[in-house]
């Protein structure tokens, strides 16, 4: 039996705090080849996740602790939806359809989300990262992470040229 409990969440939070990316994960699946991939991902405020898509895979996100926003975009970087997830109430999860451009932003310390999607695990290809957003580690990534927090449907991502 695999448990998602207070100890796991605390350990993930501690690991995320010392990670240069301000996030970490714990796989519940035993292999990248499994037909369903399941992981708990801890994310601290300040982590940047570049908008991306999974062309042929849906993705389910369920919040375990903390708060985050899930943004979806059209092909040009215009915000389509802005969905807050909070362990304290309101909306606890969502399922992104395959091919949806999306990004998340962490709003509270010790945010942990359960992510479930079809396997096998395949790394995201460069063409499935948004060309209109900076890659992780780029000097403008901090600006985008801040923008996520206030982005509203109909709003356009800040101009970025690779």
C-alpha cells in the first residue's frame, strides 16, 4: 500500500525548499512504462513551469495541500481559463484535455498536487513547450511566473522572442 499522508507531504515540502527549482516529486508508479503515471509534486512559490502541452494525453491535477493556479492558453499565449485550486476549499482539482497549453503557479508554501496521466512517461518535446514563453532558467522566467499570478482570461502573455 502506498500512502499519501502528512509525513510524505512534509518530506516533499522540505525537499522542494532546498531544490534549485523549488519543486520535487514522488512517483507512485513503479516504472516509467506503466500505463498510468501517478506522482505527488511539491512546489514552492517562485518555481516556474513553462507553458506546455501533452498532445495525446489528458492530465488530472488534485490538490493535496496549499494553493495554486492552473492557467490554460490558446496557441498564441492568450489566457483561456484561470482555475484556482485550494486544499482549503473551492476547487480541488481539474482534468486538462489532451493538447491543452497549460502552466501552473504556486500561491502558498507547501503546495502539493497529485498528478495523474496516461503512460508511458515521455519527456515533453521542444515543440510542446510554448515558443511564446521563456524556457526554465531564462532571465525572463521570473517575470512570467509573476505574471501568471495576475493573468486573467483574455490576457496575453508578455512579449517574448527566443
